C-alpha cells in the first residue's frame, strides 16, 4: 500500500469512529455503499472517486482538499499541516471538554519545551 493510500484510509477510519458512526450509517448519510467505504478504509481502493471524497468530507466535516491530498490527487496548493492539524487531531481523538483541551495544550507545551532543550 502506498503512503497516501494508507494515510487516507487511516484518516477516514479514524474520522468515522470518532464520530461514533457505523459504515451503514455513513452509507445512509452519503449514498456511498458500505462495501465501498470498507474498501476505502482498508486501502483497497487505489483511486477513490473525487465525488465520494467530497461527500465524505461534507459528512465528516473535514476539508475536501485534505482528503484529495491524502488520496494522492494534485491540489492547487498543498495543505499546511499546521493549519489542518486541528482537523486531523479532532478526527483522531474526538470531541474534548474544555478542561481536557486545556490539559492537552499544557502537555503539548511541555513536549515542545522538552524537545527544544534536547536540540
């Protein structure tokens, strides 16, 4: 599996799971068959249809350009990972409380300060 396919499959799977959705629920909401969705999440679809990526982007509330880039399609401009990281993070960890957000920010600042000391 090529890197971009793996990134897309992992991202889509994580986004769906963090929203607590089944493949059948996504199928009902997007019109994309659950078999196609499963193959997409398992990296078996090498060239996903852009219209399906568009539907999934809207359904998961993630940037369409990000899905296109992860699928290996050329985009007008590469997405800035620092700009997209909140979306990627949200897809990976789901919603957080304000207390959890504060703790995550504090821990990230700790990790970054420790990295700077080691450099």
